[in-house]
C-alpha cells in the first residue's frame, strides 16, 4: 500500500470518527489496519438509551412531514452526514490527479422504478456499533441511501445531494481535528482505541460535548 493510499484511508476514518463524535457518539476504535473486508474501520460504542430512542424513531418509517420528532430528524441527518464524510475527506486529503475516464452514463430511474425496488433494511447493529466504513456488503453510499430512504422515502436522492454538500462544509470546518486524527493513525501501529482517540479529539466550539 502506498503512502497516498494510507493517507486516503486515514482521512476517511478520521472524518468518520470526528463527525460521529461531534454528534454525540462514542468512539471505540479507529484503525487503518486492513482486514478481511475493509481497508480501515471505525467502530462506535453502543448508544445511550436516550440516543437509541432517537435512532429507532428515525428508522420507523415515519417521515418528518408525518410527525417525526425534530430531535430524531436532526439525529438522522447528522448520522448520514458522518457516513458521507469519509469519502469527502479522502478527496481533500488525496485528490485524484490527472484526467479520469468518463464514467458510463446511466439514466436516472423513474419514481415508479424506485418504488418497485426492494428496500434493503440495515442490520440491527447498523446504528449501534457498526463498521461505518465497509460493513460486509454495505458501502458508505449504501448505508447513507438506506438511512435517507427510511427518513424521507423517494426524496432520498435529493436529500443525499444536500447532505453531501453539508458533509463537505463540515469536514472543511473540522479539518484541523480530522488532520490530527489522521496524523496519529499514520504512525504505527495505525490504530486508536477510545482513550487514544479522546486524546487528539477536540469538540467543535459551537457544540461542546
């Protein structure tokens, strides 16, 4: 693995961990040691009972316009933003150089086609202590889409477009902390436990923990 690859993975995991901690989640492990199904991993501590109530409400299938409590909606939006932050941080830390091949064009599915697609329900552990980087068959994009679909249904794609922009703004705003976590991960043994992460993490000034 090249130094650029390590920096990219470290940025990805550091952004996940920082934004999750900003939202109130506790971090158990941040690692850029490759595993059987991942190149890096961020694991979260179990939710508090109060946070679990919000998570359950956010994935209940009730949309904000149907009376979802604002706290649950905010919790879900911050959760999705933290999932999207990994890829955003990669692009900032290790931007793609040179001209890239043009990806093949795929027509946008119609509302009818989207409605006919089976909706994959996240595993029970998804909001508790999931690997937010690569949970077996779940990529970050999969996880973000599933959560957005549960929150707003067929408006998931527009929501993800907005939240990707929010993730970029938040990653830029929190880059000093993300970079500190990155720098620590890039030094052997490329692993942070809860105490080591807490030592380099600083809460945002506007939202102290």
